[in-house]
C-alpha cells in the first residue's frame, strides 16, 4: 500500500485480460467463437424446444426438400385429425387435377376438396427438409452435432491429459529419459494412425462402449503434438530462476510441475487444444464416413454426410446441409484457434 | 550419410516388429473370424478351412509362423481371396494407389506452391488475402465433402467426367483433385510461412542490393529456404495421403490398396490386414528417411549434426 492516500491505485491488467482484449479485436476469431458457441447451445439445447424428434419417422414425408410444405389429407370433411400427411409431389402426382394452381392455393391456406378428399396445409414445417425416412433433417443435424462435438471435446481432453503429462515429464526430467521419450514420439508420429484407429474400431465393433472407444482411440492418437509443444515449453522454463528457487527450497518435483510450470504452459496448450477439436471432429467423421465410426441409430455429422453422399444425385440437400454445418463449424474453430494464437502470442508450431 | 541411412534402417526393425505384434493381437482380439459368414457353413468344411489356414495351431506357433512368412516374403493364401496371397493383392492394387497419390501430390504442388509464393511476395495485398482465405476453405472442407461435391457437379450435373471407375485418364481427374485439394491448401500456407521467413533474411537484402531482379530473388534465392517447411511436411503428408486414399478410393470406387485394406478389416482377413499394415508402415518409414535426406541436402546446417 502506498503511504500517500491521494494516489489512485490502478489494478494491473493481467496477461490473460490483455489476450482477451486482443482477441476481441479480431473479428474473424470472434465470429468463430460466436458461431461455435451458438452451435454448441443449439445442439445440446434443441431437444428442449425443437418440435421434431430426430428419430420419429414419417415415411410418407420421406426426402422432402428444405422449406417444402406437407399437405394434410382427410378422407372426409368431418375427421378432426389428418389421416395422412403427404408431400406436394405426391399430391401433384396422385391426387391433383391442376397441380400447380391447387398446390399454390393450399400453400396460401385454403382447404381444397378434390373428389371428396380434403387437402389442407400441414402445420408441420421441416426447415431443412427430411431424410429418406422422413426424419427431420435439422433435428438429425442437432443430434449428430451432439456426438461430433462431444467426440471433439472428450477426445481433445484425453489427448490433453496424456500429452501434457508426457511432455511435462519428458521436458522436466531431461537428459537420457527425455531423449528416449521424445524419440518414441518421433517414431509414433511416423505411423499411419488412422490404420490403428480403424483396427481398434474393428476390434470393438458392436460393443456397447463403441462410442466411448472412439473418444479414447482418437484421444490416444492425437496427443503427440501436444506432448512436443509442452516439452518445448518446459525445457525453456525449467532453468529459470523461480523454478530454481522452488527446487532449492525442496519442493517436490511433482509439485513444481503442477504449480510452477503448468500455469506458464497454459497459453500454447489452449491454442493447440482449440485447433485439436476440429482435427478430432474431422477424424471421427472420416471414420463414420467409412462406416467404421458411429453406428445407426446414432448419427454424427460424418454419418449424415455419408448418407447424403449416397443419395446426392436425387436429394442433393441431404449432402449440402450437413456438409455446410460441418464445414462452418470447422471454419469457426480454426479461426478461433488462429485468433487465440495471435492473442496469446504463441509462436506457431507448424506454419 | 551411409551411416545415417544404416542407423535409420536399424531403428526400423524394432518398429516394424512392434507394429507386427500389436496388429497380430489386435486382429485376433476382434470379434468374428474370417469364416463367420452370414450363411452357415457345414461344420466339416469349417473344420477343413481352419485346418488349411492354420488357425488350429497354438497362438505362439501362429505368431512366429506368420512373422517368418513376412520376413521371407512367402505369404500364405488369403481367406477372403482363396488362391491369392497378400503379395498378389498388394502388387496388383498398390500401383493404383501410388498413381492416385502421385497425381494428387502434383495437383497439390501445382496449386499450392504458386499461390503460397505469390501470397508471400505480395504480402498483405489482395493477392495474399484472397488465395489464403480460399486455402482456409480448402483445409476445412474434408475429403469426404469435396469428393461427393466434385462428383455431383462435374459428374452428375455437368456430365463431363465419370463418377466412378479407373479406366481412362479422365477417370483420374476427380479422385486426384479430391485428394490433392486439401494438400494444396496446406502447402500454400506452409509455403507462404516459409517464404515470409526467408524473405526477411539478410542475404535476400544483399541479393536485392546487388540488383538481382525481384523475380529472381523470390524464385531462386528465397525459394530454396522457403520451401523447407513443405519438404518436412512430406513425411506426415504421406501418412495423410494413405488415410485419404481410404476415403477417396471408397467414394470413387478406385481399385486401390486403400479400399482393399478397409475390406480386409471388415472381412477379418487376418493375413491381408497384417501384410497391408506392415507394408504401409515400411512405406512411411522409408518415405520419412528420404524426407530427412532431402532436408539434409537442402540445408547445409543439418549436415553436421
């Protein structure tokens, strides 16, 4: 405390606050953060308010394009509930005499009588259309997003744990141990890991824990870069005076790593984790695309894209819509990661 | 240099051995064997098959026998392709994957290098921002999105190219572009980064000072150093090309090794899985060694380490 009372004390701005302010000025990064946050909220909160379930099928409304309406069909004028819900196409092909004009009138809310059958506009709207089984596509995208994002988070967390621990130990111990541990990382780096993940998926195919295993397998594969980054930081830090002081006063190795080194390596770890989430999501989707990842009735963005790609010639939106969601999310995460790298002033590790 | 190569080859042996061991036990642990089919097979036939393919011997015997078969290149007949061995499959299908990979790399370099060099030379101009934003798009659009999209646009809507098959040269265009575009984006970013770093060096200033034309400064003086990140990227890129080929060969029905590997994994063909994994691993180890040698040749600083 100052002895003179009239001096106004300005609280020091922490490096974290600095970084946050810098990030706020980066529009692309903020867009990334905003988009990503919105996506997370939508995917996890949608079952609470979105009217369609991702699993309820309406076969008569199979593969309707985005924004198309359903038409309610009543067999006679007295029935309260619709006997069937059909697509505009079916209405035009089977029932209508002057399809275009009648469909337009239905769209405008009129109730039409064709040969004793009553047609009216259905209140059901599928914003992004439906898939081949008449399941709402947006609901399925939210469901798939929960899994894709979930895999992204959890696998990143797993690789974070392994990578930080391995890198910190290797860097801190140094010497021969360090050389051997890092040589092992070099060796593992050179292996085609997708092959092992594929084998692992095959081994545990059909088991109840498959989803969990995807998390684990991907996490176990992606920790290498993290270990390298952390080791580099630790090697730089460990000879600095405050660490020397801690060691001189007899603080245990583990405590030094945890209390003195960990906070200082947080920056690069945050940056790399942010970039790892989209990388993991990509890996999971690749597996799912090959038919080795998430199995039905579960869906991830990878399986949705796979289904869309199979039917793209006839129903292109089944490919476009999930592909757009997926790519935009990857975009957002990469922009956020790049922005964080600039804000936290982390020397880029790759490019 | 010879010593370096020998050491690296020596290190490869335990690595391959470890990969062999892990893969061997992983495929054994997988549920369902090579003979579990949808249709039931008569027990005596199954018995004969088990006997013929050597699945009745104790596990250690199988382990060392298969290992010896891989060391001597005397492969056993495959369960999913009776009468053929893994060698036949690899010899037949790897050239296809290799061709696909090389074409993809040509696409990637032909697009990525010029863009990256130009972006670095015209830093912070529209020639920098526009292609670099595009490169970001390329990185975020995974192979399995670009592939179907290209197939839809050029194969179905425009009708210019076939969307599957591997017969004429035009059949190569879509798969190679799909696989190459991702790397084009990556190489563009790496080239830009590497070039920016070298363009700030003193010897570039000297070159300019002595009056070398700007084109020559960029292409001759700076490129040699600036291309280093791209060269070191080739090692990891190869592993990526292999996994990419799984996807691309599946999308476009290319009869390459990648598709056969996925098939082998799904049909539990133990022998083919093992051989393919070992083959890929050996390929990657050799490729990484070549990358290291090229790096040493390009960068005199590394030569004495």
